[in-house]
């Protein structure tokens, strides 16, 4: 019982191409979400020694601070994209809300453990420390114990 000749047998690549296209779109979206957290206008200071963020850090929140000391919030944080504010009280309230969400996600019994999110401060090199300190203080008052400052290692490219 034959259903046709065997020399015209061609594989159907349409499902394979659909899958590859979906994977490409998925990774493009993921890359865009990561790029939304950093601001290219922030010129980081130079450091003689610096340590890279470990690749095992699953929860990282980037806070960008411009040369005027204004925090540039991540997209959708305050309802508007790219909104900035130099109000430390507003930052403390937003960080406290995020910390409460982190504790809720961690589940019961984890109230005494440190929060899982690492906060990376990307402060413009022209921003005075008097403007940076309230941002750092707001992070600590919200309960975040792991706060790092981002810098460029002298002799390397931008980061």
C-alpha cells in the first residue's frame, strides 16, 4: 500500500521556523527589559579597584542618579516612564513598597531574613555626595541591606 513516490518526500520546516522566530522575539524582549533599568546619560565615576556583580544575583534593582542628585525611576515605577525626583521621602516610600512586596514573595517565616534584592546605585560622577547620601539612606531605611555603588574600573570601557 503506497501513498506516493518516495523521491518527492520533503521535510516541513515551517514549525521549526516558527519556533526559532518565537525564541528570537523572546530574547529581544528580555534584552529590552534589562536595558530599561540603566540610563546611558549617567557617567559613572572611575575606580582603581572594582568588583563585578556576581552572575548568580537573580534580583537586582538599578537606581540611576543624575548629576543633580535626582533619582531616575525605572519605567512604570511611578506611573510615568523616565520620571525623576530629588525627593528622598518619595524614594523611601517607593522602596518601602518594593521591600514589602519582596517580603510577601519570600513567604511566611522569612521576615527576619535580609531582602533578596541587591540595589545597585548608578550615580553620575558629577553628583555631590550630599545628594547621594539621602538616596543611600532611603535604601537602608526601607530595609535593603545589600546596596552597591557602580563605578567604571580605570582603563576599562563604560559600565
